[in-house]
């Protein structure tokens, strides 16, 4: 009944695009939102969930959106509650910020497209805003590139005890289409936090493993192009094809590009090639200030393999 009532209530937008960040990823987070908002033909609100960001930054961010007429709201989110959750690899407590999103976003739209701050949107997100998740599903996502199933290493650690099928798909949580009311109804965020508190040893990639545990059987698999995961590796573009040492892809068919791992495309040491050029070009298109110059190919090789390697 509650679901039917909330469906009848009109909300001002079709979809919310949301990114959560601390000060470290603040400008990349703005770029992610701008890349999504600028290309969207759906009625879209961009929401930035910031972990105690400075007033100057917020004003500059608001300017960046109003200059090109994209609806935007800053949400002052306190991530202190997440401080006690496991923080390993390059993840900080802001990695759990997505758990705050649906409760705010549902006032604005029925759906949320949650994006990591290390993603760039390369196409119109309207097809996602029109997706019908049905009654049973809470979210839609793309399979993780390296962990295809719950039984993959660093997938759902205790999949067998939980009685999951070993071949059940495992999603990457960097791009999540969320049915806001269903997420709240199923109490997903609190269940994920409880899961991480009770079994911190099972925490893989911040809340990715716990999300896959709680949302098991309740998500729809999206085509790979909606979360096209690239590893930081040198690449070369030949016409419509980008080649890396181990694989190739066609950037024309990518809808959301996701820069995996600890080194990020705005870092000087990100390996040279198409994904890095695209990132810098997009940055230059939206912001007046440039990212500091990147390493050339030989500099990159010596910083990666030579003696001058820095932390
Ligand atoms: Mn990511």
C-alpha cells in the first residue's frame, strides 16, 4: 500500500544523479555530475553529498552547474557514522556515502543513479531513467569486471553458508540505479551497515561485498557499457578502437567509463592513453582551471618501473 501511495505522489524530477565525496575527490565528483547532467535528456537533478566540504568549494561547484543550466543541490552529509566501518585499500569513510543517498533523493525523483567520483558519463542517461525495475527489484547494476560471481575471490566471502548459488552474478557498486522507495522499504542501508559491523572480515571494497549480500536476487543486470571498467594501464587509440596490453574496447559504445584502482585519471602518474586524455579533455571543457600536466609516456614508465618511484 505504501508503495502505491508513493508512486502516485508526483515528484519534480525523473531521476536524481548522485555522487558522495570527501575533500579528496570533491572536484572529480563535480565533474562526474556535470558529465551526467549535461548529456541527459531526462528531467534530472544532480545531488552532491559532501563530507563537511568548505563553503568556498560549495559556491564554486554551484556556479559550475548554474553556468550551464543544470539543476543542482549540495547536500551537507555527515559521514562520521561510517568512521568505524572497515577502511582498506584506497577507501575512506566517504566510500560509504552512497548509503545516505536514497533517503534524500526520494523526495526529488523515483530513481537515483548513484555514481562513483571516478566515473565519467559519456552518453544520455535517459534510458536508465525509463527503466522499469518491477516490484521485486531494488536496483540495477553491471557485473564486476574481475569478480563475475558471488563465489569469485573478494566477492561474497560467505556465499556458501548463505546458500547462494556459486554462479550468481556479483555487481560492481560504482554505478547503481536505485529504486528509491524500494531501497527504503527494504531498509538496505541499515542492513549493509549492520552486515559490515557484524562481519568486518567480509568487507570487500568498502560496502561492495555487503551490498551484494543484502541485494542478492533483488537487482537487475545492466549491459556492461553502463559501467565500463578500465584498469590503469597504458593504451593506444587506433580509429574507433582503444588497445591496451590485454584487451581492447570501442569508446563509442561506452556509456559510463569507470576508472578502477587507487591511481586516478586526475593523478599525474595515471598511465598515458585514451582514458586519461578523455578525462583531461572533459575536465578542461567544464572547468576553467586545468589539471596539473601529466607524465609523458617515458616519465610514466620510469616512475612506474624506475628508481624514482614515489609513493
Ligand atoms: Mn570506483
